[in-house]
């Protein structure tokens, strides 16, 4: 979704206008986490230690991205149709429909 300028603008507006304080804190925490993660991986590469833990980090990143997609989908449920959300987040239609039922 980050390559889609219009979708990115929608997400930025949603983040700023519709999230409550705890949701905004979650987003800030995620940004801080990924910044720290980036710094850590840079240091690990510098020391040549990254080979042993790269798989675990990769899995954590994938899980983080999936969680982010779900959070975005939930935020969009009130304003976009399920099919559009699924297409823009790369989640399955079934997953988005299940989120809508919650």
C-alpha cells in the first residue's frame, strides 16, 4: 500500500483523525520498534552476528507486517468496501470479512 499515493493519504488521514489515544500510542510504539530494529540489524551486520538470528528477525517482521495490514483493514472497514480493503492490504477477502464480523 505504501506505493499507492492515494491509499497512503487515506491511511495518514485515518491515523491522524480516527485513532484514539491508545491506537496512536500503538502506532508510535511500532515506529519506535522498527527504528530500533533497523539500528540493531545495522549493528549486528557490523559485528557479523546477524546470520544466526536472521530467520527469527525475518519471521518477526512478517508477523509485524501482517498485524499492520489487519490494523489498517479494521480502520478502513467503515469507509471502504471489503474488496477494496482486501486489494489494497493484500489480505484475503475472507480475512477482511471476518474482521468486519468482529
